[in-house]
């Protein structure tokens, strides 16, 4: 298929409304028109274009996963360019059109290598989902809340490391997750804010008041909300209470029915007014595969009945096997979000957070044609990235 085509008779999900019996026209990989099918079919140019009949299915913006570790036996922490291709190809087939390569808490030399490999990969063709940069999850986390991160590699926040990485690979690091209560964290937050890098709380023992101080310094995001953080208590709101009550903080959620109860996801969505809710997968190397033994970074993981736990710590969740289309479907069918609200959580909100909304994350004229065709059972039918069809279920 060429990168110039026309999708007609669709329910088109835009940032502000749904276009019924709608159409999306794509020219040279860019969205050239959104509106009614009747209007575009009267145009002589588009009458001659390649046409996809949606038959009433939804056209959605491609999903953007800002917290994903791997899939199909591959992990960004250890993958070479071929391994990255494997990860991106799999997640593309599940509706992800952009993502961040997410690291684990690891020795500095391992993170050095991840950044070098990712930077080189981004200079190439990137035939599948677009790798927009790196999300450093650790190593600046709390030893009290390591979760599935290796505590042997935890270190206090180190601004000098981040500065050196930013100098060597300008703009590559898009998000840094750390424990904002640790010594040196506020200084790091101010630097990240200056550079336009997302400062995110995660794997943290912070009190409500420590999160308040971090927000004043520039922190504005939280990873996998309710997981690996101080919980909500009516006299000690903790990190979870701060996330719920502070409008400055956007909240990631793993919508798989395992990590967070759907009623709690509904609560997060309500207090965030849906604009600051961000769907993530936190998918690890087992994503796309069956039960068995896997690795998350350098830690052994067991997957049983689609639940991943550390092999040596039964009950400690270790990432997920979630995909974005499954998470999107869960938000609608189990949490009760509308199609538009779930689309914002999966596309528009993460695009704005990591500052790629000028080119993707919503269906608007002039944006990249990162598009999904999804039927009314919320099953994925087709995926386009920059106007190239890279997955077709029909």
C-alpha cells in the first residue's frame, strides 16, 4: 500500500469529537483531511485515490507507550538493533506506533550501552513503531521499594550522570523515573525541567510533603500509579495520595486487571479529568509469549497465567505482558471510559507529556498518519505508521 490513501465510512476519533460516517485522507504519510466521507468523496482527486472501506469501524490515533521494557524474548536493557526490531515489530502489531525504550535499574555501563544502541537505532530507518527516545526507570530509586528492580544497582540521584548523557545524546532521554525523597533529587528535578525531560516519581518511599516539594521543583509525572510507592492512608496520604490530589502530576496506569483494580483506575481517571491519565504496558520480554521462565533486566521472572513475578520473590509483580490494544480495551470494557477518553489515555496524553504532540498522538490535519482501524468489539484490524500499513488482520 502507498502512503497516499483514503479511509471512508469510519467513526473517526478526534481530540474534540467523533466524526460519524467520517473519512481520513492521507497524502505522503501525512493526514491531509478529516471530515465526513460524503465531503471527501466529492473531491475529484480523492475519488481516484486508493480507498479503504472502514464499514463503521473506529479510526484511532496510534498508541504511544512511554513505559515498555520489551517483548518476544527481547529486553531494551540488553537488546542490539535486531532485538529492538523484534520488540518494535511485536508492539506495532498490537497498535503501538511510538514508544520509549525503558531501562531497568542497572550499572552505569549498562545504561551507557542502552543509550548508545538506541541512539544508533534511531538514526536508521525504524520500519516499525517509532522509537522516540529512552525512559530511564532507575537507578535512582528507593531501596525500600525496588519492586522488580535489582537492589544491588540502586544509587542516589546523580545529576552529573544525566548531564553527561544529555550532552552526549541531546534529546534522547525523554523521561527519568526516580525516588524524589532521596538526597540530590530536587537538584536533579530542576535540571530535568530545564532540559524538558519528564521528571517522574516511581519506586519511591516519599511522603505527601516530599512529593509536594518535588512538584514545586518541577516533578510532574508518576509511573505505574499505586505500584511500588507509599500507599494512600487517610492520615498519611503518601505518594499515592499526592498523585490523586495534585493536578500537576500525570499518572501512568497498567490496565491489565492485575496491577490495579478497575475501580481504582476509574478513581484515578475521575480526579485527573482524563487529561492526565496515561495508559502504559510496562511489558517485559515475556510479552507475546506463553508461560515460562524469562528475564527482566538481570532478574529471573516466572510467568504463570499471564502474571509475571520475580522467581525468588513469589508475589512480587515483575512488569506485565500487556499490550496497548488490550489495555485500551480494558479501559473501555472494565473501567467504563468512553472510546475518546481511552484514546486520550493511550495516545494524546502521552504525546503531550513527552512533547511529540506536534507530530503524532491525535488525528488532525498535518500530523503523521499514525492510525489504527479498530472494530466495535475493540479488536485491532489495521495499523499504519507514517502512512505505511504495517499490520493488517484482514
